[in-house]
């Protein structure tokens, strides 16, 4: 994949346009970067044009200026698409990445062919009490990070992945996260329940792993029920399903994308 920096922004992104077909955009989970999708890039290269973006404060998107904040991510994604003449794309996000692809869809719905959200929640219909409960757990983890990124990464890998291989891969990426980037994470709540719930003009897939926390599985089941959308609970996987069971993830996502394309004809 070729690497780029978006003009007048801190955002680094990566493109493989060898397929000359529809575009597939990947947005990663918190505390890692686009490399969490390494096995997806290998699988989908040549099948779709690929775009992967490092979220602000992650990977190589670290040279922020005054006024840069996480709320600008959807606009930066749009600028990347405009720069490379990407008129519409499929979007796949894991955990935090699913928040940003939904926020993009809220603002630029006509540019969305489909959304695939894994380990996430509906940002337009999220229960405040559940949000507060999640925040308490997150704060405990962040306190560990303030003392030591290594300590935080060791604890976080067990929450974020289920298999040993995936945990080690996640740890290697997480340990490179910089403490000062935590300041950008505070803006995430500003994207939640910002827009009213509405009918979607594109296909939606939601999912998680069977070993994710019970609250996440409950959220995914409820989300799929009221959206009447596609749902998958991956066996043998935790939160970052694409890392735990990459082959199963790739095959299922490809089938979903093919269905979206065939139904749009």
C-alpha cells in the first residue's frame, strides 16, 4: 500500500488501488493503527481498492496542530476521498473505528455503499446509562496507561483479543501508542447521539466475537434486531474479531460486500 499525508492535516493514510474496482475503507480500533488490518489487506488486495486511515493520535497521524481534534475525522475522510476521486465506498470499522465510519455516514450518506461495524454500537441510539457504565471501565484502564503504556498494553491486549497470536499482535501495536494522544480520545462522546436515528439507504452489518464482553454481545443483538440488518457473532473471537479469526472474518465480510454490490445493480 502507498502511504500519504492529507494536506493541511495530521492524517496519514494508505492506499492500494490496484483492483480498479469498488473502494473498501478500513478504520482501526483505539490504541493501535491500520496495521491491525494486515491480513485483510492481503486478502482483499486486487478484489477492492483499499483505503486505510490512521485515526488522529494513532500510527503516523501524530503531528497535530492547534485546533485538530477527533471530531474532524469524518471531514478528513471526506477530503481524502475527494483528493483521490473516490465517489463512494464500503466502510469497515472495528471498535472505535465503527464510531468514525458511522459519523462519516451521518454527514456524507451519499458516499456510503455499506457499513460493517464490529465491536461497536449505534452512535445514534446509545443508552446514556450504558455509556456511563462503559466509561467507568475505560477510566480504570486509562489510569493504568498514565503510569505505564507497557502495563496498559499488557492489560489491554487481553480485553481486545482472545487468541494468543492476536493478543501478541495487538500488544506490539498498542505499546507504540503515545501517552499524549489520550487527549484526543475525550472528544469521542461528542459524536454519540449527535444525530437522530433514521432509516439507512445503505446495507449495514454488525458483529462481534463470542468472547467479547457480555454487554457488547447484547448491544450487537439489540442493534441487529431494531435495524433488521445483517449480524455475525464470530466463534473463537473476542473484541477485535478481524485479528482473532482473520480467515472467517475476511470470508464473511467479502460475502456481505458481494451481496451489497449485487443488490445495488
